[in-house]
C-alpha cells in the first residue's frame, strides 16, 4: 500500500525550502550585480546588466587563499582522525577507567565559545612562536573537531559486535592490529562523517583565523573575503562571488558524502 502525501504539507515544505535557500540565491544575484546597481531602490530581483567582475577578482586575488583553506581543512581532517579514532576505540572497546567522565569533559569542551578559546590560543602561541602559521591554525581548528570525533567514534565502535574483537584476539591479533585491520575499516561511515565535519569547520572558520593568522603570509579564504571590506568602499559583488566560489567545495563534499553522513550521525542511536 502506498500513502499519498497531503498537498498542503508539500506546499509548506516548498515554501520553507524557498525561504532557506533564498540567501543562497541572493548571494549569487549580488555576485553578478554591477557596483552602481547595488543601491537600487527597489533592489533588482535578478542580475540586471550582469557582470563577471566579482569572479574576475576571485581568480585574481583569492586563489592562493583558497589553497590555504584547502591545506588547513585537510590538515584539520588528518589531525582529527589521528587523535579521535584511537581515542574512540579506547573508550568503546578497551574498558578505560573514567569513560563517563571523559565523555562529559568532551561535551563540555564543545560548549566553550570559540572566542574564549581563541584568546587562550593567542596567549599560548605567542610563547610557542606559532602565531601567523598554518600549523597553528590547523591545531586550533582541530580542537573543535576532535571532541565531536571522539564522541562519534565511541558511539559507532561501541556498536561493533564484541565477538569480532574476541575472535581476532584468539587468532593472535594485538590491540593495534585489531584497531587498524578490523575496527577502523568497519567504521568507514564514521570516518567519512568526522572528516566532513572537521573539514567544514576548518573551511568556514573566521574566529581563529582572524585572531591567530591575521598577519600571516598564507591566509584562509574567510580572511580573504574580509579584505574586501573597507572603511569607505565595500565591493559586494567580489565578496559574494568569493562566497559562491568558496561554497562550491563544501556543497560537493556534502552531496558526495551524504549517504555516509546519514549512517554515521545515527551511529549508536539504537542499542541491543
């Protein structure tokens, strides 16, 4: 038997979707709008006399910044996986003492505002000479992704049958071999989910970038967009064109990894 969805609910869904996607359309609209048409009253609902000068500015000024953001994002993913995956395995399978307390501390760590963390990192980085470096930015961004990754890996790995681990132990596999050859391959959905969220957090970060890497030789795309804002002039078409270009990698990643994310974020939701 099939059930027909009420037309009213469908219309409400379409209207809400339109409201949520309208900022994306307006961003694209402004990116094609000429500077002298920015203050038109009423505003143009479509690009009147469209121009590509904003995208020309992106190709001329922002490509190195996009590369820096990509480097920071991938570095954040690598560092997060290296720390979070073994930690999740230890908390879920190795019966570490104080697991509940550690999980509570990880939840508390996610509640700390980024501004507070940025001030703390600034004081530490001044002493360690890590200000205005890509590595310093990678470490700072990872502090947001690692607690989430540990909690997600713990929930997912806890659902892996204990009999599999016991069988590997009987066959002579050690703790590291079990993690590397059995647990980690079975946790593919969680690996993709954690990697995606870590990359997106690093890709969209502005607080850490503006505090810890403002005067660096390599700056991320979020600071590159901020450079278009001046005291007297703001090139909105360049800002929006940069935002459109910067949104493309994130959108592609979300579409490609949607199936893995759906399975990863629900890990541990049902217990036997």
